[in-house]
């Protein structure tokens, strides 16, 4: 290993350590607040319980990503990054107008679960008991009928509401925004999450004429989704600080200012 290679390895080790340290510090801001208990009086209610639930999911997902980062691999971490993104965007979108959007969120959720039940029944099984399906149909009618939500549209709506209200969010035309991260984290890694030819580049060497297949190996030229996941998580915590009253914004900012990515 020559001097340049040694320097590159050292720089990468420093980067990885910073991502780990700051990601774990952000996780602790949520972990120390849980568990919490909430009352949900009706199907039209649910804030802040649903918001805290989404935060809890993003927190454990980021923790799993940081565990994967230690392996030096990227593909599976990027799949988790896409899930992290969806939970973060739904949180930011709902938090902008909980009274209206909890209802829309539930409508979309029940719509998808009824479709799942339809599919399973075609294959001789069911996701709902007849009684539970009847209740789901009644709930959906009460909430306003079927609805489908699209993450890209939710990201734009989240940017429109939160830009200028939280630190770090730079507007929908900038990379450090919910819609910008849709492109750089969610869309960019779709080729890895799905069985695409580009995604196979993680496990093959050579050209189309002759390739060698092996398990994914660490690639020192790629940083993976881990630093950008910390950025997304920090933006989500800034929204949480404004919408549910914790974590403390100054504590988030102190960590966020040092996040590489």
C-alpha cells in the first residue's frame, strides 16, 4: 500500500467515525425520551402518538444503518435508507398539519390494507377476518374514502411548510431538503433496492462479455448512504422539536453542524 492509498484509508476511517459518532448522538436524543404513553380518543385523532411512533421507527432504522456501515458495504444500507426516508417524510408532512393529515394518512393506510386483503383472498387466504374487514370498510367510508399518497409529493409539501421554520432545510430546489433527499437518497438508491442491472454492479466484476460474480465487497471509493441518512434524521428531529416539543433544537444543531455529507 503506497502513501496515497494509506492517506485515503485514513481519511475514510475518520469520515466513518464521524458518521458513527454523530448518528449515535442523534439517536440518543430520541431514545432518552422513550417510552411514552398516549391517549387516542377516535379514528380522527392520533397526534402526537403517530408522530412519536414514526420517530421511533426512524431511530431504530438509523441504528441498523450505522451497524451496516461498519461492514463497509452499501447495498443493504441503502435499502434501509429508503425506508428511513419514507418514514421521515411522512413525519414531516403530517407534522405540518396533524389535524387534517392524520385522517389522510389513515385513509391511505386502510386503502392499502384492503388491497392486501383482496390480493390474499384471491390466493386462498386473508389479511382481515370478515369482522375486521367490515370495520375497515366502515372506517374508510367515515374518513372519506380511498386515498393514495406519494412520497415525492409529500416531500414537496413538507419543504413548503418547513423551509424557513427549521434550521438546515434549504428549500425544495436544494439537496438538503426533503424533496432533494428524495432524489439523492430514495431515487438514487432505487437501482440497489430493486433487481436492476445497475444494482448488480455491487456483486459483479468485468464487462457484459465476461463477468465474475462474488458477494458484495467494501468499496473505498463510495461513502454509502450513511452520512446523508444522518442529515435526513437531523432534519426530521428539527421538525420534531417544532411540532412535538422535543428534542431540544440547540442540541440537534450542535450535532448537525458537524455532520459530514
